[in-house]
């Protein structure tokens, strides 16, 4: 995250957590998706029953699953903003990650598996007669408008976030810690692809009289949903297990710490996302030699308060004073992050050593 992106975020109202700042925007995106999926699910079920199309049945199951998923995401948004308490001293931010993971599993179990079974069943029994082709076409057209509206809403939010954080759309989708808007975006993208596949299957069945096309469309819908479910599950698994801050933000924090008067060198920095727009920072620093015990205590408290003010995603800070020359600690940093990050941290210690030698020569 660039320094401009970090510093220019507006302060939240007193007592409001960062997750609550983004919650309203994400909630509206989810509500729009819920309304679109619920409306089109009913129409798809009617069209599937009338036409007997496997592709339309797969799409009906897809929309029902998506509707249930939006409910799960609304639960996630509601529960993730609960304030910290004795049982959860860092808050309930990971609730959003958990329910988004459940939604990704639901996409596979309720959507992909059913669509795959329908496709196989249709292939085995020949697909039957093509019927209700115009009803299916009308339902698909209406569904495309509704799903497209929801998709545009998700795209606009993702683009706004990408512009705010100076990232490309693709990078934001791969690194965002807000799984709700990402889930809606992927779900709606899959829905639009699925509608096009269903339309092709229905009309090819009608024109050729072969139910194989309808069955193949259902199988392709199942494959599309499987890919989306895998991508979302992988993202949410990383968030649940514990993922660090964006590397650019970590570099900004290291640079900020190194410029503090009370800090000689940054020896180690550990970060972890504990919710959407909520970051925990553990910093091991070598304080300047002139500080006494009270000075170190005041310095640590100052770093805590000032870092939270400078970086709006940082909500918890732990500062540990350590000597910069400790080779065991440096080795642990190299083992954890690799040589590149270790060298970045070591450079602050090297500058401190150079300044100390310069002062000694005077």
C-alpha cells in the first residue's frame, strides 16, 4: 500500500472500527446481490420445470445457492463488527473470513455438484425433448439483467477500493482482506457465464434435437462453479489461517519506524490480518542507547499510539525492545521471511551502526 493511500484514508468516527467503515458499502453490495439472486432463482426453477433442461436446472440450483450465500455474507458482515470482549480480545473480524469460507464451500456443494449430476443424468438418458425454449430464453435474459446489475455494483466497489489503494483490479482481488465483495464479484461473474452457457445449451438442443448440448452446458456450468469455489476457498483459507499485511504496507511501517527519533534500528516486524481493515503489528526494535527504562516505556507507548494514527488499518501494536546485534534473532528473521526482507530490516541496523561510528569519530 503506498504512503498516499495509507495517509489519506479518512479517520473513522470516534469508537468506530475500520471494519465498520467498509461494512456499509459491502452490505449494500451483498443486499443487491441477494435481491437479484432471489428473484431470478424463482424464475429459473419455473423455466427448468417447464423445459426439462438440465442447464436450466443447474442454473436454478446455482441461483438458490447464491441466494443462501448472500445470507451467509450478511451474517458475516453483522458478526464481524462486534467489539472486542473477554473471549475475543482482538475482536470478531475473522467471522467474516469464516462465513465467506462457508459460502465458498456452499457454491461447490449446492451448485457445482448438482449441476454436474444434472449434466451426467441428461447425458445418460438422452436429454429428452426440447421444450419451453422461449420461456427459458426470457428467464435467461431477465437473469442476465439482474445479475449484471449486481455484478456492476460489485465491480464499482472493487474499482473504488483499487483506486483508493493505488492497485490494479487484479491485484486487489488477489490481496483484499474483504472476502464479501470478492465473493459477490466472483459469484456474479460465474452467474453471467452460466447464463450464457445455459442459453447456448437450450438453443442448441432446440435446433439439433440432441440433448447432449444441454447436458454439456450443465457440465460446463459445474466446472465454472468449481473453479470459483476453489478460488474463494483458497483466499478465505489464507485469511483464516493468518495472513500478513500487504508487503508495501509492511515496508511503509518499517520505514516509518526507522525514522523515529527513539528507534535506532528495526530488527523484526510481524503483521497479521485480524479482520477486514484490521491489522496487528508486532515490532522488535533497538531503542537509542540514551534512553533509560522510563524512556523505553514512553517510547513504546508513543510508537503504539502514533502508528495507529499514521496507519488506519493498524488496530493493535506490540513493541519489544531488542538489541540489533543479536545474530540468532537475525537468523530467525531470515528463516521466516527470506533474505530480501531480512536485508531490508538489516539495513536499518547498518545505518544505525554507521551513525554510531560517525558519532564516535567526532
